[in-house]
C-alpha cells in the first residue's frame, strides 16, 4: 500500500466519522476499550483451567489414627460429612476398647460396617446373647438395617468404619446407666449427655478405684455401664494406662 493509499484510507475513515457525527475522541476511546477487552478476554481464557481446577471437588486422605485413651463420648471420629444431618452421606470411625460390649440398640438409617483394625463381632436381637455373635476380622463387612435391634462385641482394641446416609444416632433398647466420677448418669442414646440419677439396684457392685484382675490384665475401675436385668460391665485401667472392659463375673477383686 502506497503513501497516497494511506492518506486516502485515513481521509475516507475521517469522512465516515464526520458523516456519522462520531467525534474522533470517542473512536479513540472505543479502540482502546476494544484492545483492553481483548487482552482481558485472553487473560480469562488463559486462567480458565485454574478456575475449573479450583472448583473441582476436594479430595483428601484420612489416615487411620492409632488407638488412644478416649472418653466414652469421644469414641466416634468424624471422617466425612455430618452423620446427624438428614440426607447427608457420612463416614465415621468408632473406636472400641478390648472387651467392650455394645448393648442392643437401633439406628434410624442403615448401618454399613467395615472392620479396619482389631476383631469385632456383630449380632442381631433386642437382648445381648454371646452365642448369636458373628465374628468380623479386618476387612470384613457387616450390615444392620434401619430400626433393627443389634449388638456387638469388641474382642480387642478395635476400630470399625461406618458409612451411610444421616441421621445416624445410637438409641439403646434399654436406657444405659453409666458410672462416672460425676455420679450415675442415665442415657437413652449414645449421644445423650445423660442426667444424674440414683444408683439402680443390682448395678455397680464395684466402685470407682476398685483394684481388680481379669483375663486382659490387672488394674483399677475407672468407669462402668449397667443395663438393668442384663449385665454390668466395668472399664479397667492398667498401669500402662491401657484400658479394657470386663463383666463382674470376669473380675477378681484384689
């Protein structure tokens, strides 16, 4: 293109602007705006993969925790989701000490159980019967339908992983009395903080601090649970601070 062509092109452009009554400064600003928008669009397109990556569902690994001394109301570990919310998928891990009996109870939703550490046993029914227990080892899967009464037994220090869709609560078939350093608490559910009540008859023959021996070892009573008419089990702490559970007839007072 020659210099005359350039002048003609420029003149023709200016003529068009004058005919359209468009001030030259507006055209200049429009051109700069178009350039800015073009650059901005390029930046946005370039950043798009990063934005999409940030919007993708987060993923992470939850390592298996080592067994530790936990209060009775801290034995349920939240892994994913909120088990108390209706319609919310959840994953939890339940930590149980050796010898602990989970008395008959129900859930309002299905319970899917996988043993991830230790030895477990699961049974169906509204009364604890050892002969109905089915053993479960690491990797084994168990299922308890919603509202069906069932019970369990922790043969060793055990961790089970439970998944389902909330709300997931543990409702005892028979309310449980719990012996604590605050007194005797009555609980209708495992999540219930309980309220103080008089000691029921035939419960808690052994007191806190009693020195005892059982097949799991020797130690002192640090807690207990009683289901009247069925059984009382005691939580024992050994010198190394490890804890286990045993029923009265399995304990020798020292």
